[in-house]
C-alpha cells in the first residue's frame, strides 16, 4: 500500500512540472529499486513516458538500487549533496549511478505551483497567503544556510587558519607567477651560456 502511495505521489509531482519530468526521458525504460530502511519496504518501478510505473521485483532485475534511510529526507529536500549522504552511510547506490543521479536531479528540480493547486481547494486569497508563508520559510532556510557557510568559512580561515583567504590565494598565485618568470629568465641565460661555450 505504501509503495502505491509513494509512486502515485511522485507521479502527481511529475504531472505538475512537465518541463522537469521531460528529463526522465534520459532514463526511459530503466528500472529503479528504492529500499527504505525504515519502514522496511522496497519500491521498484520503471520510468515510462515521464512517469513511474510499479513493476514486480520477482520478474525484473533493477538497473540501479538505492538504499536510503528516511531520516535524510529533510536534508535531501534542502539540497544537501547526495555524496554527503553516501559518505555518512545514509545512502547506498548499487548499479548504474547515472540513472540514480538523473532521477535524483529530476526530483530535486521539480517546481510545483502550489498556489494554483491549493486555490482549487481553499480559494485564491488563502492559497496566496500560504504561498507567501512557504516562500518566507524557504528564504529563511536559505539565508540560514548562507550564514552558516559564511560563519564556517570565517572560522576555518580566521580561528583555525586551515583555509586560505582570497588575499592569501592571490598572493600565492603572484609568487608562483614571479617564480615562473624567474625560472624562464634563468633558462634563457643558461641557454646563452651553453651556446657561448
């Protein structure tokens, strides 16, 4: 039952953003198996005509198997890189990683006009207010992420001094250029001295 609900839900998202769903054509007829650790369930489906179609796992071998923990979903939808999940052991990909990557990109890029969908149920004014609230929360989360990245950069550069500042990088590049020019000049002088002898 949960498998049907998840596939139906993803298909509804795909139908709401046909432009992004078009990217699924790159993995048309590929079979993806998603194993959730909690609740322990497996969802296997084929990509067909920009939608997902459940398939019987007894009859087919998946092109890629994705094993994941549900605890990663909030971070996943906030844009955390899937490589970080792999490093942490929260995500495992077996098989064709290109298929998994394409599917992942489509899910992350789907843009749904929630206001339009909600307006059919609660009216335009209320849907607009909900949309403003969602946008405010998204902006807050993005700003929080930006601030965290800046604070982390400053901490690594200023406090721990394990990361170079832009000024230090520029100075290093200048020194490399100077050294390179000196080596070139030395090489020319050596060539002249060798010719004179």
